[in-house]
């Protein structure tokens, strides 16, 4: 009878541990993937047509559908491709 009691107590402790672990992982998962934070951190990256470097969309220079990391690369690209 003592062995059965010990097994039941061990099973209950194990189940309680699994439930607490599951709840903690769900709570931390919600904090890391909140919609407000992910939408603020995510922004489009555009590839420079001259050098291939990726720059954030607000910082890119655009001309006729081509994107550039700086005005100098835009000028060089247009000089070589407008001929």
C-alpha cells in the first residue's frame, strides 16, 4: 500500500511540474511575439542596384524602380546604364 501511495504522489508531482512548465513557456512566448513589438521592429530592406547592400526602405534612394544605398551609387548606376 505504501508503494502505490508513493507512485501516486510522484505522478502528481510530475504532472504539476509539467503544467507549470507549460504555462511558463506559453507566457514567455506571448511576451516575445506581441504584435505591437514585431510590427515596429520589422521594416522592408531594399537591395542597392549598384553594390548589392541591403538598406532599410526609408533610407533608400529610388529611381525608376531601382533602389540605392546612397546618392553616389544612384549617380554611378545611372551614368553606366543610361548609355
